[in-house]
C-alpha cells in the first residue's frame, strides 16, 4: 500500500507538469500524512542535510568544468582532432561523432551537455556533406549517453552518495562499459553508413594531423589527469572536480585564450543554474529517501524480489527490466535518487557487487534518456538537429538497440566490469 501510494502520487503530480523536485516533496508529504508522521521540521532538516555533503561538491565543480571547456575551446579542438584522424574515410563524420562523444564523456559527465555541444557543431556539417539528418542526429544522441557511464560521471557521483558506494570505484568500473558503447556504435554506424552517398572530406596530411593532435593535447590530457589522479590517490572525487574546473579555466584563459571575463560571467551563471536544479533535486530526493525508509518500502521490495535472490542472474534481469521501464517515464537523476535506496537492499542481500550494480543501473537509466515520453537527450537532440521526435526515433533505433545489447552483455558477463575494475584497483 505504501509503495503504491508513493509512486501513484509521484506520477500523478508529474503528470500535472510539476517539476520533479516539487513532485518528490509533495509525494513525500502525502506519505508522511498517510503514516501520521508529518512534521515540517523534518522536511526542512532533510532538505538541508540532503545538499550538505562533501562528496556532492564534485557536482557543481564538474558542471562548471564542462561549461568552461565548451566556452574555452577545448570541445572544438577535440572535434578538429577527430576530423583530422578519421574525417576522410567513408562514414568519417560519424566516426568523428563517436570519437568525440567518448572524449567529451571524459570531460563533462553530462549527457545533455555533450549532446547539445556535439549536435550544434556536427549535425549541420553531416547534413551538408549528404548524411541523412535523422540518422546523424540519432547517432549524436546515442553517443551523448556515453557521458553518464565514463568518468567523470555526475550520475555515478549521485549513485555513490545515495548508496554509500565508493565513487572512485564507480568511476573506474565505468571505463570499459563506456568504451564498449563506443565500439558498439562504431559497428552499427559502419553497417548503416554504407547506404549513405556523401561527400568525403579530403585526407589530412601527416603535418596537419600532428598539428590537430598538438592543438588538442591539452583537452586529451584532461581525462588522463582526472583518472590518473583518482587511481593514484592524489585527490578525491570531490577534489577532482576542483582540479577539473581549475584546469579548464587555465587552458581557456592561458593556453587557448578563448575565455575572457565576459564569457566567464555567462559560464558561471549557466553553471549556477544547472547546479541549483541538480542540488534542489538531490535535497528533495533525500526527503523522499527518509520517507521511503520509514515506510519500510525497501523491505517490501526485497520481499517481492526475494524469490529471485537465490539466482543473481535472474534478479538482475528482473531489476533491469523494471529500471528500463522506469527510465522511460522518469529522468536519470531523480530515478537514481528514488530507486537506489529501494533496490540496493535486495541487490546486496543477493551478494551482487554494488559497484557492478551501480554501473548497470546508470547505464540502464542512461538508455532511458533516448526513449519517449521523457527522454531528455532525445528532446535535446531533436531540438538541436531540427527534427521531429517520430523522425528521430526512425534514425535512432539501430544505435539504441546496440546500447541495449551492451547492457545485456554486461548482465550476462559481469567480469566485463569486475575484471577491469580489479586491474585498475
């Protein structure tokens, strides 16, 4: 009854068009009234405590770093680097999009930001060269959801804070699955791009390739510095966010010299807006997490999943089917904050590695970013690419299927996550 009341009130309020954070707060109040424990002081306390986390400080700094990279020219140089290396081969611009998506994922950690930045530059170029607009936009959108999986990933940070799992371990475990997504998109693009009759870019000379590589070197070094610093114990994930922001600031002002004080003001305002949305959502979700705990909803879910806990594979299949459907109707961030405390007890009871589960969980919900009706990345890509949602779905489905295939492969072969994790550890 408690679970049905919480979910029913949550989805009903969302259906009215209320912001997710407000919907979480209202549904929490409904639950508190139902349980006869309503107290406004508890709401205020958990709102404050929800945002008062050292680990969560990484979120605003990585958001700021992403904005600084786009404004400071780091993103453009990555695209130019990829164009110099593979732009001349058949389907080359698609490979450029995939390479850039993987590299961008190691810079910002935001699917929406990467999709918007890549789409604004590459979609017009691909359409001008003769590529199908729907397919090109679908590829950009599918590449965008690699960002929540490869470090530094903001959703991984949120899962780590909510679950108590090591964020550094989550970052490390996401590297191989993210690269697998890139490889999967490359295979599918190779197949579908054969039908494209496009104008090929001229082959760059070795000198031009070296010049593009040298120009992008500061951008390419960024993921190496962040991952190397985390694995070497030089800094924590929160400190990594500060390092990322300062690095992007230095490169934008001193190296590339594309940042100025006017641009910096707009970057800070945009980063503050995005941060305020995310942090208010986290704070509201902490109120919901407390109510969920008091109502013993995790225990109810564990009882429902108990028949499957003796078989880890079957439990993972059931949970991932549930998460896949939830991801279609709920955005990535609130889904992580709401579902993590509900599902994690059943996962740990079955003896499943929580880091491994976290990677599957985030990957699964990232796929939901490409599916209607919510599909944040889907809507951003449609806007940037100037295509309708229905037309975009026609172009996106082969890439969506390969990313679901990667998820299934990871479910059936956990060592694809656990073995590289042990190597990096």
